[in-house]
C-alpha cells in the first residue's frame, strides 16, 4: 500500500485509530484543536523537539518503531528536567513520497507504547508532504504551582550530580555508523541506549521533592555542553572530577576499538537523556538512600564554584579549563 492510495486523511485515521482519549482530555483528535483540562493548582509546561532525516537519524539505519519511541522519549525528558509530569502530546509529521504507510504506522506504535508507560495522551498534530522525513512532537506537562526546577538556581558549593551512566548513547551511534566488530550483547546494549533512551520522569519528580535541587536539566547535548548551560544560567562555574563520571564498564574497550577516548563519549557525546543536578551540600547525604529506592546510580561528579562560566577538569593536582562544549546544530 502506498500513501497515494489512502491519502492524507486515510493515513491520519490509520495513525490515530489506536489512541485513547486519556485523562484530562475533554476533546482529542477530530476537531481543529484539542480541549485539555489541567489539574487544579498545577502549572502548564510545554516543550518541543524535532527529528530530521539526515540530521538526527537515517531511515536506512533506524527502525521506525525506534524513531517513534525516541521522539516521545526526548520530549518526556524535557518535562522531567523541570520536575514535571508529562500529560499530552501533539505530533507533526513531514512525509516524503517514498515513505510507506506501514512505516508511519510503526512510528506511531513506538510513540504509543512509550506513551502508555507514562500515561501520556497523543491529542492531535499535523501531517504534510515533505522532501525528507521529519518528526516534531510538542509535549505538554504539569508541575505543582511554584515547584518547577530551572537551570538558573545553582549556587557555589552545590554538588554536581548525574543519574545513570554517560556516553553509551554516543557509542551506540558510532556502532550504527561504523563497521566495528564487537560482542553482540555489547552492540545491542549500546545501540539501545541511543535509540530507546529511558526518560527519568519519575526519578526527577522524586529527586526534586527530596533534595531541594538548585538546578536541573537533561543531558541531551553532552555533559560538557549541558553543564555549560547550567553554569551560564546560574552565574556559577564548576569543577568536574572526570574519574567519577559514571560509565558503562565496557565503554573503555569500545572507545579503544573505535579509536576514541572515553571522554569523547562521556563528556561530549550527548543524547544520554540522564539528569544533571545541582544538589545543596546539606542534601548530598540523602543520595545513597535515594539511589537505592530508585534503583538508579546517583553520582557526585563535581562541585559548583564562584568562577562564573568557567568549567575545569580536576585530576589530582592537575586542573585544566574545559574549552570544548557539547553539540550545537549551528556550531563549527
């Protein structure tokens, strides 16, 4: 079956047939706009991310289901970074002539499977003809009034903390792009980290409620880049202890096989969608208990300083300023 055979509205009916209304949805797909009911006493959060063929993914290397999963996951991660709860999404699809309806259906299947995990309702969107495949998702979420966590609240002395492990997603991307012989289980684990990230929604909510976090964001552009965002917005600097950055135990081996350093992945790789937090010194003692409750590593990797905008890597007695940032769509 080809797109021309079913047309735009036939495709829309096919893609939205499995979508349920969801909590807080007064009116979903079918009218010119959705009607949504936020929870009393909560503020609305809004985020938007795009994935463009040739920039973020290759159709030849990526299963459509994984595209849908990742499209939603990166938006869920943005809501999590504000300590919010995701509620509703709207999807925009730009579809080239050679795309098949079955592939578009698989994209929505990936979205819907992850949406079910987090109770998110897809309430509408748009489809257009385009020169390449692109996907856009606008995510609406909620946070209790006055409880959103920003990038701008870190203070000198706060500890820099990350969740999970860093660098695996970037390593997985390299395995997709390059012919490198690695054990099958390692390849699968790294590629899964890239294609099916796990947004830390529930974890962020618990951490924000328990730690009095000064600042938080998700690691999408790489630890170096996103820590730079936090420092700029908060007017602080930071020192990072590279040996404490948590990584997959097999990342050093993989980095060697790929001819790169571990730091290329853990500091600059990006798309891990873990959380980066500024935690007050008085709350650091709570981290081990929270890590156990969440079944998720929470690692102190550095400390905020008063040297605004300056990030230093500290290894023993050696200190060096981190000049390179993370990923920039329009950077050199």
